[in-house]
C-alpha cells in the first residue's frame, strides 16, 4: 500500500482521546504532519519527527481538521420548497405539514432523478469538508417509495435511516393508527434490509410518544437501532424516550426540561443540534451551553432538507453554534466531527489518529477557529477521504 505524508500543517485537530486534555479537548498538534497508509491514518505528530513515506504533500501551513461527520440529513427527495421559505420569511410560522409538498414531488420522481439529486448534494457537502454523512428516507411514505429511497441512499453511504414515520402519510390522514401499523409492519419489512437506523418525528402534528415508542421498538426487533427527532417545536416526550430506548441520538433538542437535560447527560444518547433549522425557521436556538455544562455529548449536523434547513454546509452550522448557541469554537469543531461520530456510534471517523479512517480537510487558515471567525468564507481548500485527495486545489 502507498504511504503519503501530509506535512507542514500549521495546526492539526486530532480529536485523539489519548492526546486530549481538559484545557485542550481537541488534542492539537502544532507544526504537524500526518502519515496516511492506504485508507487509514498511520501516524500523527510533529513534522520534524515524521517517518518516511512514499509520497509527500505540503500543507503550506494550513490547519487540518477531521472530515466533518454529518449525522442528520434528508437527501433523497425531489423538488424544493422555495414558496414555503418565502412565506416564512414573510412572517408565517413553520409547521411540520410542509413535508407533504416534498412527498408529492418525491413520489413523482424517477429513481434516476432522486439519485442525481442525492449525488449533487453529496458533492456539494464534500467540497465543504463533509466526509461521512447519514441520510434518511421519509419523503415517500409508501412501502415502495420508502424502500427505494433507502436502496438509493445505501449505494452511497452505510449510514442509512428508515424514517417512514416522518409524518402520517396523506393517504392515511383519517386513520393514523393504520399508518403506524404499516410503518411497523409491511413497510418495515421492506425497508429494514437497506437501513442501519430507524427514526421517528416525535412532535405535535407528527407522532406522539406512544406511537414513537411502538415504531422504534418494532425497528429494534428488526435489528435497526433507534434515533429520534425530539423536542424540536415544543416540549415533549422525545428526549425521555430516546434515553429509555438507548437511541444513538436525539436530534433537535430545542425545548428541554431539566429532566430532559439530565436524561441526556446520564445516558449514551447524543444530543444532535441542528442550527440550520432554527436559522431557516427563525425559531428558538437550542442551548448547547446548558447541555455541555451538564455533561451531555453534543453533535452538530446540517439537517439538510428542502423545507426547514436547506444547507449542506457544516462550517455554516459551526458558525451559528458559536454565535447563537453558546458553544466555543473548540466545542463546535469537536461536535461537528467527533460528536457526529458518537451520534453514529463510530470511533473510526471524526478524529485524526492512528487506525482511524484517513478523512481530513485542509483549511485556507492557520487555525480551525477561523471556521467561526470568518463565517460564510469557503475556507476548505482540499479534502482527503479514505486516504484519497478528492477535492481542492494543488498547493
């Protein structure tokens, strides 16, 4: 296997637990180098102590960070919801019902159109440093359309989530119980072979706590691990249910009681915050500071979807989290990388450490802090995914 040494790195964010300290949670190395062996990281350290390699790449003093881990997205869809966004920006409130517009467009689209749309947004995200992503179904809401969405997604990522319980299908508007029966029966049987996770939108206007428990429990019985859309629009049972069922992640976490915060802090469930949604809907910001101070594990993700958060930019979400959610730049970069990995229950991504997958991004900046310091500026200059330099300019 060919080895490559990336050298002359100004600041290296490792997220390596063996290097992290209370004052340096990112395990920073200055004047650093990284040795890649095939698709894995083989060594990290000071550039002056670097081992020999087959080839070398000069980072020219740029900062290097782990590839972003976007652990919450909805990328298998057709159409957009420009009119809905325009209405919100004109003063109308956000409600979950807008999903139905995307459902209609997605059902009408061909497999080829859905896959082309998916790959378009994956390329867009990769250019901005995202090397791992999770994505969900949820815009088909029939057995056929949910299964094909997952099949299409599974060709591009291992992190695929069955979200037949996004909203009650318009076809079952008068009989939500029958739709829950479909989601936990025939639809689950068709979708489980293509997915790793199961998710439910536990919210007023979608599914209540009892329905969500039934859906997630049925998924667990089929070998799918739970995730949950929880406490986004209102206070509700979602976070408590996540802790009860050992969900990998409770996502949104905008409206939390003290008991909810305690449940997250005393469980293995990650609180995944999605600031793009609050930005796009002009909603209350999640309080990341409250969660972190309580000891909860926090992830940041884009929630990229055509309705409430149409962004694929993890750097943008980092800037929002620092500006409006009480996070420090170090906390935000950790949450967008190692935090996302924790939300997917993985240790091979989200860090630059020996044995980890060789996913990293170089920034046109000397420090990772510039991601929040210079919001909106395209700082990612090149990306390495599984040891292959995939985007960026020569330098």
